[in-house]
C-alpha cells in the first residue's frame, strides 16, 4: 500500500532542501544583523488565541480540532499571534525594544495552487516597544534588506495605512468589530459588497465615495498624500493617521528604500492598526504577495499591557519561487566532499578511523555496503563526490591513496596530512 501526501503539502528532496536552507540562512543572517534574536512557539495553539483577532479570512481557513482531552486547538495559521502570546506570558518585563524573529511552518486550509499551500513556511520579525516613526521605518527597511541580500530584483514595495480608514469609520461611530469586517471585505477586493455594507452602516453617499476614492490612491508619495488630504477634508482623526504615515515615510528616506504608496492595502488580519505594507513579486501572478506587515496591537487582546508593535512575515515558499523566476543563482550545501573506501574488510577499522578524523572539518561518507572498490568508485562518481580516499596496504606506511575524481589522478599521501590536503584542494 502506497500513501500519497495530503493535498496542499509538499516533500522536499535533498537538492531543493539544500537551496531552501541556504536562503533561510541568508534571511536569518540579515535578521541577526538588525539585532533580532530567534524565538519558537508550538505548532498548535488554543483555538481562542487564533480566533481572538485574526480576522474572518484566516478563520475560514483554519485547521482546528479537539484533542483527546476535549480541548479546542488549532494549527497555527501564522506566527504573530503566537509570538505575542509568548511575549505577554514571558517577556513583558524585558528591556525594550524587543526584537524577535521566527521561522516556522504554518497551516491554512486553502485551495492549493502555485504559491498557495496548506502547509507553508513563514519567516518574520516582531519589533516590540517603540512607536516611533523610525522604528516602523526600520521594520520596512529590514524586509527590503532581506530581499536585497537574497538578490531578488523584481519586487514592489507598497506602503499604506489601515489607520486612515479605521479612524474615518471610528469618527463615524463604527465599532471596532465592524471596522474589522469592513477591512476584511476591502482586503478581498470586493468593492460591490463594500458599498452594500457601508450603506447598511448608514454612511452617506459622500462618505462612501470618499472611502472608495481613498482606496484607489496609489503611486508616488506627494501625489497620493495631497489627494488623500483633499478627500479627507475635515476628518481630523483620519488626517492624523495620514500624518503619522508621512512621518514614517520621512524616516524611511534615510534608509534609502524605494516604495509606492497604496492606500488600498487592508491586510487580511484584524490586528493591524496603523501603517501596513506588502511586497509583491509581480512574476508570481495571482499569488504574488511575498511579504506582509505593519503596525498592530495584540498584547492587550492576550491579557498584556498595551505596547507598540510592528512586524512582518515573508512567505518563504513564495520567496523561493520568486528567486527562481528571477533567475537568481542559488547555491546549496555542496553535499559529500570526500568518500572513504577500504580495500576489503581488513582495512575497515582504519577506514573508520580516517573518516572520523576527516569529519572534523569535511562532509565525509564511508563505504558501508562492502562493495568492491570499483563499484564504490562508480557510486562516488555518480553522486559527484569530488575526492575519494582508498584505504589499503599503504596504511602500513602511514599512507593512503587520494583520488581526484574529476581528473582521475591518484596519488599516495600521508594520513597525517590528508585533512589539510583535502581542505586545500576542496577550497574549504
Ligand atoms: P499573512 O500572514 O496572511 O500576512 O501572510 C504572510 C505571507 O505568507 C504572505 O505574504 C504570503 O507570502 C505567505 N502566505 C500566506 N498564505 C500562504 C499559503 N497558503 N501558501 C503559501 N504562502 C502563503
């Protein structure tokens, strides 16, 4: 009986896994250079943690279940809520700012397609404590720095604010829950439904067209901001949010980040409060969003003290696709660098000893199939192993044969100098 993978999941073979690890490593190194340290949380959480403030879009796609103790649990659909739970439970009293990064698998019951899976990976950061424009600007700049480090060329950074619209609605007396629902509809891009719902909330024709107008605003900073100010007129709270956005954009200047303003970004998660941003890799088509983030408020939802927070998450799988589409040459781990083959069983103990010594610094495979040298060599060659050490009678003189697989050249070398020679030749 053979079993297939569950729908929407993937296996990763060694070659692909090596590339994924190489990219992951680069991402981690940028996070670390910006002062972030890693945290990890469980793969499943209490259902309420996720339902508290994630938004309808995510809830519709949740994997949830009861465990044998009757507890309602859910596989995490993202990592911001779990990381903020961790913060509230264990890190609230740590010195601020707290810079946390994570890398983990997430689960959403969605219709699988290219770039959309039921199990996927997110790499992201949360900056906890500072509310300053420069802190938020730095979060955006970090996302961009990661993409630059990876060598991605075709991407677009769009910055907006859910605060502007939320405050607009709040000023009109629309409750927070309703605001979230409206933002969800905007995120889905259903403009007709939006019109209907705004009508139900009692918004006038003029108010509805102001909202529609603001959502359409994309492009360069000055044009978008002046049009937005014009549309918002006397709406104080919404204008203040626009001003906060401007301050972040001012701070972003010195980071040298290029972006478009896009006041139509709503984000599918309910916890965003102010600045939001998304990064797209246009070559990915429908599933082109490779990163999403912004400033949000969750600590108090989880019983903590309110604290300013901002962060983002990369869709790691989409980053891999975007790098491939962009033709970025990726180099994974080189694999086995040297294979040690004994000339028969009597030389096995010596071969083990030599392999163990080489493993201090090299990826070394020992022949354990008791194959004749010829067959073991053809295996090494089919795997592309660059060097082979043949262990035989020369050991009596403290020597072995070192074979260079590509040239076929073979020479006797001292066992004591083997590691040094290999390191030199393998260019490690
Ligand atoms: P979100 O948590 O919805 O803001 O998503 C953050 C990022 O995760 C998105 O920008 C996508 O790149 C990625 N993502 C979300 N859902 C999926 C999925 N089902 N499959 C692959 N990547 C996803």
